[in-house]
C-alpha cells in the first residue's frame, strides 16, 4: 500500500510539473507576442523610394537648359540621399541636356527659368491622412488670382490632374498613400520676375488585407500618380520655354 501511495504521489508531481511547464511555455509565448505588438504593432507608416521611369524626351531640346533642383522637405527624412539620387537620375534620363542641375537655395540668374522641387511626402499612413482636399482646392483657387496669364493655363492643368480622395473619405481602417510635391517656378526672363508655387498631390487608399504590403501598395500607387503629374507639368513648362526662345 505504501508503495502504491508513493507511486501515485510521484505520478501526481510529474503531472503537475508537466502542467507548470506547459503553462510556463504558454506564458512565454504570450509575452513574446505582446512584446512584438509593442515594438511593431504601432508602426503605422510605410515609406517607399520614389522612382521616375519615363521615355527620354528626345525631341524636346532647349538652346538654354532649364535650371532644376530637388530638396527633401519630408518630416521624416528616411534614406534622404537615396531618395534625392533616385529623383535626379530619373529626371536626368528623361530630359537629358534640356535641364541643368543647381543647388536648391542657389539664386536663379537673370534671363533664366528654374523649377525647384520640394518633396514633402512619399508614404502611406494607416488610419490617417496628411493632406486636406479642401486645402488643395483653396490653394489652386488662390493661385488663379495671383499668377499672370502666362502661367495660368499651367495652374488649370495641374488642378485638373490632382487625385485626392475627397473630403468625405474617412481614413479609419485604411492605408492612405500620399505623394506630395511642391514646385517653385522661377521665371527671371522679364520684369518683374515671377514665382509660381504649384502643388502636386496624389492619394491612394488600400484596405489592410495584406498588412505592410497593403501600405506599400498604397504608397506606390500615390507616387506613380504624382510622378506622372510631375512629368506632364515639366513637359508643359519645357515646351513653353522652348517656344519662347
């Protein structure tokens, strides 16, 4: 009887040990999951490398190149050097000798036209928007009243190509891709000199079906739209400058 009781006690202790070990393993897994959520679950922004892939404008040649520069004006300047290099390479391959690179804050010489590009966003945010469709429309309305007839047609064209999601869109539960560029056009060919500040804005929404992949898709979609707008506007500016040489 004593042996039987001792055997039962030993078996009971073994079973308790197994239960404790099991619970310990479960707790360890739970803690690991909670730590992962704390470290990675709050990452609600995805940033991509902006690329420009356009056919070279072989028939768009200027006697005097248009001056151009790019500035990383994003709040989060992640991979800033790579971003600027990518934009410069894409634009140089597209326009060749028709453009001439200068420093962003360099003074524009008399008799020249320059386009200075501020990159303000190329990202996707989960559950929030970083621009206002109303503000974009108000900006263009003000531009129409400020710019000369010479550049007004360009403002009209740029407004027609904006791809914002509208004022009624609620971002909760969505990845919202945003690409935002600010173009400063400096026309120093006449007196008084004229400067036009032109926004290029694009948004794209994606559901959170694939997590970060959905965020990257939203960011890429917005950038593809904005880069097309940028090229179309630069084409128009270069044609205007060429026709007035």
